[in-house]
C-alpha cells in the first residue's frame, strides 16, 4: 500500500462516526403496520394476564377446601400447562409478531391480520380448554399440552397462525445487502429470527409426523 492510500484510509477512519447504542434503533412505521404491531403487543399482554390468572389457580389448587371447587383433581398440572404455554409460547410469538410487523413491508396486511386472528383464537382455546374439556396433562418438553380435543384444536389453530405469520414475514423481509450499519444489524437479526422460527416449525412438524 502506497503513502497516498494509507493517508486516504487514515482520513476515512478519522472521519467515520463511531457506532453508539443509540444507533441501534428500528424505524417505527406509521399507519396499518403500527396498528398491527400494537395488536400483537396486546395479544402478548393478554396472554401474560391469562398466565398470571393460571398462576393464581396453581396456588388455589394446593389450597385445602378451595381445591375441591376446581374442575379436576389434578388441576395443578393442568393449570401449569396452560400457564407455561401462555407465558412462553404465546408471549414470545406475540413479541415476534410485533417486531416482524415493524420490520417487514406493508404487503399482505390482510394476510397479517388473519395470522393474528388465528393466533388469538388459538390462544383463547388454550385458555378455556381446562374448563370445557378435561384432558390428561402431558408435561412434554417442549410444548406441554393437555390431551383434550379443545386444547389440541387450539394448539393447531395457533400453530397455523404462527406458520402464516412466519411465511408472510419471510416474504416481506427487507433486503439489507452484505454491508449494513447499526439499524441494518437489527433487521438482519429479525430476518434471522424468522428463519429460525421456520426451522423450529419444520422440526415440530417432522417430530409430529414421525410419532408412532
């Protein structure tokens, strides 16, 4: 490298602005994408509220006399299954839906709302299943389930919503190229998370198909 090239490189390095945490900001769109993102957030908040309710039922199921009012004798494990699914599964997918809605383009918004509706209906069915359809809790790792028709249908509806959400997010993910700055790094991470979720869905589907 000659002296001129070294001088040019040194000047470029001196003039380049150092990256700070404040640069890692995802631009928030306006209009329909923002309303969609807020709706995903509300689904997450409601799921946490439901999870908290089932946490209370966990305590009540171990309380003498009170536990006699609960639907089934093993309600502790039943409540634990729903508590975990709402606080982990539904919550994480809701936050993912929020971030992917902010990250993607405005294409297929009706599709996006349908995905949200399916996830919300599925989560609602998961929540009411212990009270309308008794089933044996299966503490699978991971996802714990109740062996009841309502719960299984709710889980399938929720999974369909997640698959729809992931597919749209893959198709509307922004192109960031091979060289990007701080905001681009955030979008790269969000794009990668969509791919990771798609792989997880395929793994769940494969394991379900391979079950004897």
